[in-house]
C-alpha cells in the first residue's frame, strides 16, 4: 500500500490547503463514475479518501508519520467497510421497495 502523501501527490511538509487542493484534484480525476464504476476504480477511490482522512486530521497525520502502513491500512479498511455497509443498505432498501 502506498503512503498517504504519495496517494495525494504532496510533499510531507505540505500545508492543509495544499493537501485539500491535491485531494480535490485527484477526486475529480479518479472518481469511479468517470472510470466505468469498476471495482478497481472504486478501491482506488476509497484509498484516496482514506489518505485524505488521515492527512486532514493533525493527530492521525502525526501517527501516520510514525507508522504509515498501520494508520493508512486501518483507515482504508474502515472506508471499505463503510462502503460495503452502504451497498448492503441500498440493496435491502431496493428489496423492501420491490415487495
């Protein structure tokens, strides 16, 4: 797994504004809807979101600087789990509406 700074394409000493700008730029380019909604595109998008979540919070960013793989890996897992639960919830809603 790549480092959060590498995923966003910013330097380790980047400001919050630079991180936010890089995130917005990457989100526009990497959004799954622009890439056919494939599972690979969705996974890459979740990693990008996780990287931003880590670097936008000062405490998580400090922890990431000490242990990049541990913090980002946990955040990616959380993002994937949230997406999975959202898909399941949407599927159940569709099933209930069809009844």
